[in-house]
């Protein structure tokens, strides 16, 4: 037992300094709540950090953020960072992606720009007559997004019922079904669907609302990139928390979350108990309910819910430091989606292995931020998806050989698909696998994505069911596994939502 004089109580304790945890701690402290943030690593950010190899600095995960917009026309993410008092600087990328399909039955190579008019015009060149059908898909999505926002703010009236039905259709039907109903040609569907990889659910089972949401946001806002790597974002929020009077303990893993009579009231970290009125948790729910809360204090519904949901994908990342510039190598695209099969369901099936097949995403940050690597060089990341626990079956003695073999396959596929040679110019190479992610993030199978986001368990339905699913009072989850699902923008938003719930609870009690 601790002496009474040692007991210090907080308004909010945040467990984990990932995106959601940092946003929650920043906004809690900004709202005058006595806030303490615990992080098991010596740096904040989770996957939003960077590391060095030789003279190169790399991102451990995908770099861009959705809904940032420009300074003149800010998106929700930029507005949230301004609200949090972040001094991070965003660079605006005003192009969507290059999509390359090497499927002999449906090959294509297309570069799609931002802007709805420009996006649809380019697709019209690919297949005359499809432009207006794609525009209609995006228009329906915009109306669904607007109505979803009104529902969230409880600003609806009887006149909104037709549009509410439109939202329900977008949510209930798969992306494939909605695009088929709009008579969008299959080849064009495949060209506008690469963002399914940012969720990890193929378009045959991904909600049309979710695919349309990503397409619309990227097409209208472009991508936002931190000017000094994504760790700039994490450090800016660390700075804001401290400025607000919040405390941060690094190298301090939380080993227990304390619950009594279905109410969270504290944590144990570094062998000491800390008490709080509210606990905001950036840890994976499966991890929390398997060993961070006493089994007698866990409602059975939480076990059933965790077992019902599928663990989302993880990645193999090949980080390359190249001793030539992007211009010298002929690289002109920041993001390239390269797929072996045109249909996302086929791509999804192929990815249930060790990685390197199905699809790859190639990112070259120098295209957007030329001076992000030493002069005369560039760096790129090649990413492939992995579903399941195939890497858990690899013997430790075979691990290094296996990951280098997969990396070689990914590099070879990139070169063959683009015609760009990069192997002769590799100065540094680092390969991350689901084992790497699992060790660093502490998530099942190393997923940074949380749970699969299907049409039966997607963003809208999770949001509708959220309050009904709460089983432990004053315990709030943030991160990619919450109702907002994946994406940097959604995980930061989850922190804001959690703090809004805390403030609502405090005001209600007062």
C-alpha cells in the first residue's frame, strides 16, 4: 500500500502516446484537466515517428495524412492540429496517385490528379462516358458525408429523411455494389479503388461510404505531409502537452488498468499506482482485456466482441536510401499503387502470405519535399500487406533470410512494373515485417490498423453502437481500432472524441 501522502489523483490518465493518445492528452490538458500521459517507449508517436540508417532518415509507416487541405482551404485534420496548438508545418501534395496494374487480363497505367473535374476528366480519357458516372459517385458520397456530420451533431429534421436513407445505402452496400448500380465500368472501378489498401478491406466487402470517403477527401484536399517527417507531429504535441501543464512519463509501460464495479479508476506503472477520474487508453483492446485488467473485472461482452472482430492487416516495409536523386532515377510520382490483379478481392486473397505479392505501394517523399534526404540522394519506401500470422511461423534462424527474400521480390516487382532501376543505387536498406510492428506497437500480428473494417462493422455502424457497447465506465479507447477506423486523421480525431466524452461526463456530474 502507498502512504496517503504519496497518492496523487489526476483528472485524466492517458495510456500510450500514439496518435490518439497524444491528441487526447493535448486536448485534455488544454481544457484545464490535470493530465498524465504514459508511454512505454522513450519517444512519442507510435508509428508516427522516424529512424536513421546511415545518412538517411526514414518513416516507419506511410507518411501522408488525409483531410489536411491547404492553408487557404484547411481540412478537418489541419483545423484539429490548429486547435491543439501544434506548431507542425504541413506541405500540400496536390495529386492523388499513379495506379499500375500488371494483370494481363486488364493492364493499365494511369496518373490521377486532385480536383473532381480533373480527376473525372482523366478517367474520361481512359474510357469515354465514365466521367459523369464517377462524378455522381463522388457527389452521392459528399451528400452522405454532409448528412453523417449533421447526424453526429444532432442537427437533423424531417426534411433530411431522404438524405438519411442515402447515407444508409452508402453504409449498408459494398463499394462494388454501389459502383455497379451507377454503371461505372469495371476497369474504371479498379482505377478509383486503390485506397482500399489504406483500410485493408476489399471493395467487395468494404462499405461504399468508406471508399467514397477516402476518394472524396483525397481528391478534393490532396495529401498533407509534415515538412520534417511525421515525428514532427508527435514532438509538436509533446510540446503542447507540456505547455498546457500536462505531464509525460516515457519509458513507463502501464501494466494494469484498475477497475472496480465496472468503473476504471487508475493504473499501475513502474510499480506504482496512479489514480484518475478517467482513463484514456491507446492500447489495443485485445491486449487490454487479455492481461491489463483483472479477469474478474472484465465484462463478458468485451471478450465476445474481441473474438467477433478480425485482426486487420500488417505490413512488410522496405526502406531504401538511394544515392541518386529522384529526377536522375526517373521517379516523378510520390505514390504509386502497383497491383498484380485488377480486382481488389483477388489482391486481398493473394496477400494472405508473407508479403511481397498482391500489391505494393511505392512512396518517394523527395517528389514532394526535395530536401528530405541528403543532396544527390533520395529515399523511397515499398510497402506490401500481410494478413494473418504467417510471420509467427518463421523460425528465428530463418527470419533475416526470409525478410530479405521478400524485400528482393518487392524491389524486383517495382523495377519490372515501372521500368525504373533502383538496385544499383541502394546505399541503405532496412526491412520491417509484422514481427517488427508487433515488437514496437504491441498489437496482435503487428497490425497498425486495428480491426478489419467491413460493411457489417465499419465506421458508421461502430459509431452508432458506441455508447451501447460501453461496458466499463470512465474507460475510453483511442486509436485505429476505434469507431473511426484507420488513418492518421481518424486516430487523431479519436483522441478529440474521447476528451469530448470526458468533458461531457464531468459537466453532467457537476
